[in-house]
C-alpha cells in the first residue's frame, strides 16, 4: 500500500484529500460493507461521500447496467432520443413537486449547480446571487463563488456578485441560546437588511443546501427557508435548493431536504446517490426557467444510457423499498443513541442530523473550542474498529456520517456502538 500511496502522490495534486494517516484502497463491496486491499472489512458510514446510496453490488442496479451494456450502446449524447433519460426525467419531475417541471442532466453536482446559476441569472438578467455562510456547492468557478467556506475557496475572483446569509450558524455569539422562532426572525431581518444595503434591484436567486454537506451537516431550523422565500417572492428572487446530498429520502422526514421547510423551490439540483456510484447529476426546474436560454445547448455525457439505467434502477429501488422510512427509522436510532452518549462525554459539543445524515462536533472539553485534532483521532479509531466515516465542518472538527439508505437495524446498532466507543476513548484520553 505504501508503494501505491507513493505513486498517487507522484502523479496526483497535493490538494487531493485522502482520509487516514495510512489511506486505504477499497477493492470490494457487498451490501453496506466494503473490503480493502489487505482484506479488512468495514461497515460503510460514508457511502463514497453519500453516493453509494443503496449499498454495493445491488442486483437490480447491476442487471440494469448490464442490460444496457449488452445492447452495445454505452453512449450516444443528447442529440438523439434517449429513452432511459426521458423515463428518469419523468420520475424526477413528478417527485419534485415543481409545477410544469423539466429536467436537464449533467455529470456531477458541481455542473448541476453551475447550470442552475446560469438559468437563474439568465432569467433575472442579474449577476447577483444570495448564498449561505458555511455552504459548499462545488469546485468550479461559479460554484466556488457561492461557497461560503474559505477552506474550499482558491480564488476571490468570481463571475457572480454574491451576498452571504445567516441560517446555519447558531454557534455564533449573537445567536447562541435563541429559540428556533427567534433565530428565524433574526435571519429574516438580516436578509431584508442585505437586500436594502448590499444588493441592487434584481437579485437573481438564493442557492442553499437544506443541510450543509461539507459544512458538517449543519442546518437551518425547519421553517427558515419558508420565511426566506416569503421575502424572496416579494422581489421575484428565485430559490435554488441544492439537493446533491439531501435528496432521495435521506433525511427520512422528507423525500427532498427542502420539503422539511414546507417549500417548493423554483429549481433543485441533484447528483451523488441517484446513480448509486455511476456519474449523474442534474437540475429540475420550472419549465419556463429551463426553456428560457436562447442559445443552443446539449450535454455530451450528461444522462448517458448507462448512467440513466443505473439511476432508474436506483430510484425505483428507493421507492419500491420505501427507503425514506428506513432512513427515518435507523437514523433516529443512531441519532438518539449519540445524543444519549453525548450527555456524558464533554468532548462532544453537538450531535445533529436528520435521518441517515448525522454529525458529531468534537470540542476541547476545557475551552469548548472546535477540536479538529480530536476529529482526526476519531477517524483513526473508527477505521481500526472497522467503520468508515467522513470529516468536515467549517473548522474541520465535525465527523459526518451518511450510511446507505439500506442500512439495517442491526448494522445501525453496530455502527452506533463503534462510534460511541471511539468517543469514549477520546474522552478518556483528553480528560485523563
């Protein structure tokens, strides 16, 4: 493995992140577990960054892909009719709840967000966009511009004029201790103040994640975006919900994350879990917005036959097996267990999440300061114990976990036990 790591470092960029002090190579997977090159098995609580949404080696997905490959057609591009793409678009348009919805497919969440920003700025004839502090929307030029996390921004240059809003930052002194209602009222006041002081007439859109992914699964209280949308509607400002991580029932309480706020956005972007590992993303938007741009467009690879075969099978599997309900059931078991443990572990500053999308914030128990070193220690302990997790947050101190939606109750309890034991070990080390 040291030889493979050396080869990686020789030809890959230094900024390409690898988990663990000794990175692993995953060579096999079945159900909700993966196997590394040494033969060690792990319960996967990160799912390839929320992408292997229904686990590994799923017969329905594998067989759908094999049937498509057997036709000899793995690619034609969007200049021809693509039956699988049309069928998938019909499902997504129906599920979105957006009136007269149309769908455009891309290869990733980054590309989907770029497309949504293009549609919004074209429709509103404005380069001004509202985004959320601590957000992440991708690694391209426009997506980085609306990302509110300095760790992921390489340039202050931007094709957009962006104004950042509060909404997922209740740890700040001015909001600490507020009720949901008071915090929402304060954020709405700030939105109105931003529009009155920083933004010219004709802001294009607000883009927001219902639960911030890279931000460490921080989230606005339910109802904030409904309150924001009332203000946006007064000025005709469009609302884009970035569902790249929150879509397809992962939150348990709603099929798309924004539905927890009682809001139907003008557009939603999606990617990651839809293809269960095959590259696919896209935008679902009001038909008038999608039809608006005057220039000719296409996507060479977006929504290709193999990816849409996988996505159709994955989405059908999610719906047929009611995996949203399973996410609520198993996620509640884990989150409640983590909160119970946190009450006796000073190193845990916060437990948060919805469904199978949850996080633990690690802090210095003496000062309450964010503790990225403890998060790194957690990663090593859980790897050793046979569980894969993710790390993030604005300060690098959040452990974020999002198992496949097929997680069983026994696997949920197994994972919870590993997590709690790691937290207990860290707590004992720090307080000794």
